[in-house]
């Protein structure tokens, strides 16, 4: 927290009702550290679970947790589904002047109802019975995977990893001292947490404007804080970047850069961004939660390489390997492997899954590679391109088909807002495919007529139209397992 000494009067966090200087924020964080230590004088509590809305209270608490040596865990639906043990719930009520802490209540509860809501200023503390990372160092944060397979895992990361990621991303994005980061992403996301860490290591301002915001429309909070950097993800663009929702003459005035992580941008996403923020630079990036951000397309290069997700950041190394795990030449499609950079420590209490994804380098025992499970290739300038998921391939009519390919052809139909392909396995060698579409009712009959002209291997056995496609805890990816059971009785 050197900025508390170097720049005590510089603004750090801008919330709707409060604006904090570095010095003020440090006082609140120190107070929270002391409270955490008083609650656990014997050091028996290891993890602190916090609802992930990116408001100043939660941000201060998250930093206090990491500084106090405990482990930050974002509260989300996956955790609520999987955590059946007794936990200690603490309700923190902050005053209206400077968020002064004045009341604390404590009670034991049983986490069983997956629909249980958690108040914004509420935290949960629970003792983690599992051992530390296999590397023997103390972790600082646990992140749940999306659980799209029905089997969510807990990813272990360290504070040094979080800080390193902040440096790598901010350097690649060319963040400068005049920037203001729009804190739109929940702290459930590793990239949401990264935005806070960037503001810390770079000493730039952070504007609390989560979407959706329970206070007021998030785009008004962008204008209030004069945000210049807007982090996003494709599903957020689909959900919130709609005509009429945004103040075109307000937010567009300040936003100079929009970054996107989580999945490749489609032409529709880019069109929505440019319609709302015509002066902003679009910067795609790529990375898994297990390896954080791996590549970023340098600002200003999107028009030259619109299909690319960029080049490696920091000391990250990207390789493309074939089915025999051997590196391939540029231009050849294979599995994306990542080394260096911000590789996490693996999965908590799951040595089998960790060893299958995090591979030791046979030539350098201290070096590890992360197998992404994604198909892609590098061009002659080492720019990375994503082509699909390895696990999303099926064989249909004797032809190997990627579910990404099926989704793309449906998503590109006029009138289709969202498309998800679901594999329907018939036997060991053949599969059918079902497709779930979001589209206006007036367009559905026309869409079905167009589908008849698709190649037979890409033509769904059954098309289901719905109003909303259910996602996992962070709503970022479809829960294929649940969707298969609900719509196709699989």
C-alpha cells in the first residue's frame, strides 16, 4: 500500500456516494484487518468468503483478507451449491460517513438452500479443512471454475500471482496515470479482481460501476466516474450493450478502450461496441482461470487482425501441440499450451485433475505447462487464434464436427441472439446434436426454414427456442449439463 504514503491525497476509489483517497482507503483496510484478527485470535479460520459485487466495502474487505494472510473466496452460486457445511455468517453494517464500521452480528447457519441470497455487505468465514497447495506456499485466493460440466473445481492462486497479473495486463494495455478503470466486473471473476489489482499497482483510479448495479444504471456510474477503460466479456455485451440503455452522449465521451475476455468476439459484439462507443479501441484477450490472461491483442491492432486474441503478455509462452503432445509449426491447428506468466497452482484437493492439466516440463522440472483444452494456431508473427474446444467435438454421420462450428453457423443467422449446441450421444461412435436458440418469436419460423439448408452434419436433430439460456454461477457460460437434461432428456 505504498500509495498511501506516496500519494495520500490522490483519489483511488470512486463509489456512488463516497470517494476515497489512498490514505482513507488504507485506514478502512487496516481497521478491517484488525477486525478479522480479533474474530480469529488463534488463527483457526483460513478462508473468508465474500459476496463479489465490486463496491468499495467489498473491495476493502478483499484487500484486508489478503493482507491478513487469509484466503479470499468469492461467494457465488457454485459455492452455495457445493458448500453444505456449517459456516459462520457475519453481517457487516457500515456507516454512511466514510464507511466507518460500527456494528457486528454473528450467528451459525447451515448453507443448504441454493437460492439463498447474500446481502451486499455480508461476509462468511469458514475454516478450510483442506491442505495448502502442493507447492507448500500459502495461497491468497480460491476461484471456482464455471461448473459447465457439472463438476466445478477450486483454483488456487497466490498474492504474487495476482500482483504479477496486474503488471502484465496493465503493461500490455498501456494503462497510463490519467486512466480510470470502470469496475463493472464482479469480484467473482479473476479478471474483475485483476482490475482492482491494476488500480493498486499502477496507482490509477477505480470507479465502482458493477453491472448490473443495484444502486442505479451502471452506465450512469461510468459517466459519474468519467471512466476511460471498460472491461467486458461477450455475454455482457449481449446482455447490457443494447440500444437505448446507454447514455450515448455520456459514457461514450470518456471510454477510450474496451477490453474483452472469456471468449472470442463475434462481428455482432464488435458492432454493438462500436455503435455505443465509436471512439473506443477494442482489445480482445485470451486466458483461462487456471492461467489467468495469456495473450492480449495490442491496442490499435484490432482492425489488422480482428480474428486474433493477441500475443503473449509478460513472460508467458504459448505453444501449439498435436495429439502426441509435440509442438507444431505456425499455421497448424492444435491444442494451446501455456507456460510462465500467471499459472495458478492447480485445483484444491484434486491431484488427479491438477496433474492432467498442469504438466511438468521434461527438460526443466521447475517449469509447468497448462493444457488449455482449446484448439488454436499461431500465425507467422506469433499471434494466437482460437478455433474451438477439444472436448466439444463429436462424430456425426461419420464426420468429426465441433460444437463451436455448429453454434457459429446458427449464431450467424439473422434474428438469432444466442445459440448453444448440446451433444446427444447415441453410441460410442455416433452422436446427434440439439440446438437451443434465443430469437424473437416472429423470426423463429423463418430461422427453421433456413436451417433445412444446412449440411446434414451441422443440422440439429431438434431446435428449441427459449427466452433465456441458463448459465453457470457467473452467467458467463451455458450450463450444458443442465440444459441437456432440461430440453433433451439427456
